[in-house]
């Protein structure tokens, strides 16, 4: 048995269909600036108010992958949590996220293969109840047993 699993980690032995977890985060100008620095994506639609005003978005927007990163945070910190290995992710961006928006990111278990420790999670992010991102993640969940 593994006794050093972090508190809050949900092992494959305890994961059930329909389980869900979420987080809420306000996206700030600083978040966008830091994401641009780390990713090297300095597209002016994210960085320049004047430029972005003349786009279809009529103002600056957060990087789509910054929003998707909130899904990763829920998976890596809550469900299944620490020790989870990402195997794949699909994403569809439905609407922009703007500086100041409060993003709600949620994952829900929709398939489990206990024998292979694989979990499929339905994922979405929303702002003010409107979905801005949908997708599906496949992960390898931690286990209390040694393989």
C-alpha cells in the first residue's frame, strides 16, 4: 500500500462514475502576461488593447490554453489528484475568456477501466453559466497498490 499519497488524491480503487470536481478562478491581466511569457505566445489579441479592439472579439482575450490549464488543475489537484498521468485531451473552444472573467472549470467521470487504471473525464469551463470550452480528458489514475 502507498501511504504517502497526498490528501485529496482519489485513487482508482475509489473513483466512481459521475464523480465530479471543480474550481473557480478569476483570469487576471497578470495571468495572461505570465502565460504569454511561459508559452512565448505574445499574440496582440491577448496583449494589446488597441489591436484587440479591432478584432472579431472587440477586446483582449485570454489564451485558450490558459483556460484549458484550469481543467488540468482540477485533474492534477482534485480528481484524481496528485500522481495522475495525463494521457490525452480534446478541446473545443466555444467563446472567449476576457481579463476579469470568473471561470468555472469542472471535470466529471464518464468512463472507468479499473484494470488499466484509466479514467475518462468530461470537461468544461464556463463564464457566467455560458460554456466557453468543452472537451474530454483521458488519464491514468494513481493506485494504492503497487503494480
